[in-house]
């Protein structure tokens, strides 16, 4: 019984083995290589790049005997491990002149050598507020560093040590990186110098800052790694390890690095000018939603919606209006709103550039002279006029009661026309419109007064969502009014 069953089983196994062998023989060599590919060996990379990575310690001068309170001890804890200090934590007062001072450790970070004559790149938050910066090389030589410049917006800093013949890093191309490729980090987590960690690129172009599309990795990054290099398998620096996502303060699998091309652009300006100049056009922008894009005829949800235009700004002089959607800058597509400040910011102030806007159902090109980023101005809120009652009787449509826009308000808001919302209820209220808003356009039709408003509404298909461009204070945005069914 057993022998009778064994023979066919053995034959079956032989047949299966032959079939598998034939299948393997027919598989492409590339597929077989992928299946047998081993994990990477980072030893050569560590030997190659390791000597270019430095440890950075910062020192702060405080009053002798002042570090006794709980707040000061907590500050010291954050500084010692390079953890950003919470903004609401009280800070000890700075010492007065003439009082005895002592040096205390402030924080630990990392950096890497840019040039053989001692230029070092790191994070701005590593050296910010330090009275003294100390750079230690892998051969244990220590130097006092001079801060060349820092840029808070990108968190990039350049410092200089007096040394020669140093091993500089090779700069790579962050744009060539692919999601899934191996990368390595070297730094000083928790003060542990020359610590090597590795992982893969998890994502690119992560929006976590005004001017930076971050590289996301799963490389273990902890406090003290800040400012260290992110290295590809060719031994090139492709980023600066800068941030982590964490609920505990330690590594949880999500790390962010500044792309090296963005960092070197900033570093070049810091080296030549000691500061960074950025272009601006003077607009407040927002994302374009899918519903808005479809309702105004844009189609795809892309571009930057102009919610407000600063007075006397380059944008106003170029003819950009609130409600425009900026779709291209110098021919480059604006896929999402955050792309615009990055592209404009990289342009030298005074340069003329072409901006493509989508307005009232069609695209047009405008020429703008790029201005320079300056301190942010407080947004001026428009005040409602007092005294005169509405000139025209209300026209209640879709839950709206509107009236003519007084000349004084037109002048204050610098508008050519529009109607003022006196009451909003029902569908209009659900869409977000409220009393005091100024309606500028309906269904891509510009509104100059109540008569235009009523005429535009008469042509609208009430069974579909109606797009309304309105102004609130100095902000302009779209709303979609859906009539109840």
C-alpha cells in the first residue's frame, strides 16, 4: 500500500522539479538577479565619507551658580541632547556686564566639511544662540568655529574653522534619488560621535516647510544627528539630516533631510553675503480644491489660488488679481500652492519673470518684476462702512441677501466692483459665506453691482454647484454654493 502510493508521489515531485527548472530557465536574468540581490555593504562608504563628518558642540555663557532652578535644569537637558527648546519654557535672564560668567554646554549636533580649507555645513538650529561653537574632527582635533551665516527658513548654517587639507565631501544630485534606494547617515546622536545608521528613501518632496521639499527616509536619526550628511551609495551627500517625526523625542521611523541642492544654494549666499535674499511677488495663496477646479473650468486641481494681493506689491503692479489661479512660473507648472514660494524665492530680486494665471475661464501671461522678501507686515482688516444704508434693495438668491458696494468700501479694498453680503443663510451659509463678505464673481462672471449679480444668477444652472469668488477682509477665496435638493 505504501509502496504503491510512494511511486506516483516521487514521479510527481520529479515532474514538478523539472517544471520549476524549466520555468527558472525561462525567467529573465534581470529577474533572477533581483531575487538573489544581497543587502548592501556600507563599510567602504563609511571609510570614504566618515573623515568628512564632524561633531559640533555649542557653549553658552551664563551667570556663575545660576543653573539651579527646575526651569534651567530642563533647559540644560534639552540643550545637552540637541533637542529644540519648547517655546513656552522660561529661559534664564542673560547676565549683565561685569558679572562673573561661566561656560556651560548648550547642545550637540553634527556637520560635514564642505571645503578643504575649513568650511563646514550644519543646521541653523544647531548653532543658533551659541556663544561658542566647537568643531571636533574624527582625528580628535578640536577647533573653535566662526559662524559665517545662518538661515532659519531652510535651517541651514555655514561655519568656518581655521584648518587646511581637510577631507571635503562629494556633493550629489538629490534629484536623481529614487524612492526605495539605500542611503546612510553619519552623525552624533546623543553625543555618540561617528555613529552610522542606514535605511531607504521613503518619499521625496515632502511639504513640511515654506521653502523646502524634504527627503523622507527611515534612517535612524536622533537628537544630535542634526546637521549631519545623508549619503547615497556612491558616497555623495544628497541631504542634511534635519528633523524627525516623533511623539517620544526619539526615532520612530520617519526622518527628514534637506535636499543638498537647496542647501548648497543657501550656503553659497551665506558664504558670499552672510545672509540669504529671496524673491517675492506679494500674494497670499491657498490650495485649489478639486471641486473649485472643476467648477471654474480649470479641470485639474493644481496651481496656487491668489487670496490676496499686497498693495503696491510686484504682483499688483503686474496686474495679478485676487481670485486668479497661478498655474505657471517661468514656464514651470505649479502643481501645488507650496511650489510657488519656492520657485519665486529662488529668483534674484529685480529679475523679470513671466507668470501664467487662470482668470474667468482663460489663461493669460503676465510679466512681473520680482521683489525681495522682507519682514512680514500685519494683515490690515477691512472695516465695514458706517452710516449709509444699502442703496439697492436686497436680492435673495440661494440664501443670499446682497446690496451695492459703497464707494468708500470699494476705495478701501481697492476693488472695481462687487456686491456686499448683508445676510447669508441656507445653502450660502453652508458654503461658508457670511455677512460682510464682498462677492466679486459668480460662475466665472465678474460682478460690478447688484444688476450684474442678478443677471449672472439668472443664467446659472441651479441644479449644479455655483462657484462664488468673494473677498473677506484682505483675503479672497472661492466658495461652492449647492442648492438643496
